[in-house]
C-alpha cells in the first residue's frame, strides 16, 4: 500500500467529493481582494462556482459593467491563483 502526504490525500478526497466546488469557491473568496483589489472586493456580494462557471454577484451597476469587461482577466487570474484550470466561464450578475 502506498503512502500519501496529507495534502495528496486531501486532494484525492476533494477530487472525488461533491464539496470540491464549495471548497474552491472559498479559496477564490480568500484571494479575491488580492486578485481584484479592495474596492471590487468590498462591493462583490457573492462568489459561487458551479462546475466550470464562476458566478460573481454585485448590485453596483458601474462595477458590474467593469467586471463584464474584465471577464477574461478574472478567469485567468483565478485559474493562476488556484494553480488549476478550473474556471472556463465567468458570469456577472
């Protein structure tokens, strides 16, 4: 029987688990301010991950427009921060 580090064991568990998306969404929330800045983070109400789709919710009209223009940059930054190609699409609500 092979030996695994705790990190490897947790990754294997999460890859097979239903909670993987929730954990990844929490990881994104943890680095959101670093990725996008304090102002955007302050007015972002919710960040959710459904499959490969990152859903960002804000009720501030100008911010919503800015985020729509930055979808590609957001996708790239999030994927880079998590060291995985998780997000394929960004939806701004």
